[in-house]
């Protein structure tokens, strides 16, 4: 289950960016998840819950912003949402496209309890 590896990476990123004070509790983690990232959001959340059970990250919520798969066509110049399975420009059906969004899995920010501090 590759989502478990992704969840482990998120936990590692978050813990490495926590303020120096021991016992900091994370309230919310904001993620950007591309439509073509190959990660299923529900499985990612499940893996995150399994990995954080009994830790200071357990109460943290994951807020996932879904990013549509978007291509820029080199032939007609259009920028459109596209079908990740086809890799075609929806406007002219050219295959000469450049992916500009929709493959990311990024930790955008971390909200820490009590301080209201947000780490971006």
C-alpha cells in the first residue's frame, strides 16, 4: 500500500518542522493532492491515522485540497483540465502537452495547538 509510505513521509515532514518545544500538538495539516498523484485520499488518511495513533499527531486533522490534472498545449496554447489517462489537449487533441498541475502531494502548512501558529 503506497499510501502508507506517503503517510509516513507526511509524518516525517511534520515532525521535522515542529517548533522546538516538546509536546507540541498539531491541530491541522494542510495538503495539496493532485488528481494524478497516484494516491487515494481515503487510504492516505487511514494510513496517517494508523501511524499517528497514540502520538502527539493523533488529534491532527488532514485538510486535503484536491488539484485537478491540468495540461498546457504546445500546439494550440490552451491550458485545460485533462484526463490523466489520455494525455491529450482537450481543445485540439494534440499529444504535445506539458503537465502543469495535478501530480503533486505537498504539505502546505501545519497548524500547531495553543499558539495558533501556522508553519508553512
